[in-house]
C-alpha cells in the first residue's frame, strides 16, 4: 500500500512539472520601437532566399568535389531602394589536389548590394562581390543582370 501511495505522490509531482502556462509567440521579433513609434527593422520588408550548388570535376589523374550554400538577405528600405547581402558557406569534402584542411571550409560575405529601381526596366546598383578562386560561379553567372530582383 505504501508503494502505491508513494508512486502516486511522485507521479503527480512529475505530471505537474510538465504543465506549461500559455507561452508568448516564440518567433523572434527583430524590431524595436522608440518613443515616437518608428520601427527599426520592419519584418514585412525582409526576405530570405537560399541556393545550394554542388560540383564534381574529374579527370584521369585528379578529381574534386565542391559544395556551396548561399543565403541571400533582402531588405526593402523604401519602395525603389533594396539592400541585398549574400552570405556563403563553401566546403570541399573531397579533392585529390593538395589543399590544407583549414582551407576546405570557408564562410564569407559573398556580395553586398544597394539597388535603386525607380522603374521596372531601370535600376542603379552599388555592388561588392568577392570572387573566390576556384569557386563554383564565375562573375558572369553570379551577375546581378542574371537575377530577378525581389
């Protein structure tokens, strides 16, 4: 009898510890309001896009595999003005070339752009692009002219 009462007492405290009060919205809110009510970062103007490229090159003597993940962060500052930042992670899991282990993985700022698009067929942009030697893309493939602006 004592074992049953002890079991019920212990199990009731364990069940009570699993109860959770109503939680607030768990999504991260990246805006802060000052006293005038102007928001610092409006999440409705923010968008993210992703791309993943995998490449394998081989010949009779050498071979190499390279992967690159690119995350594009877009923020529409105003209706004709857009800011875009691309962050990249590249990884070379296999290569027959002599590459030091610390150079097989790289995280870097691939590009940053400020794009002014007053009309549908006209835009002006200021760009910074880092072209990594041996990367999966050359400048022409990664050009802003080949992208659809959000």
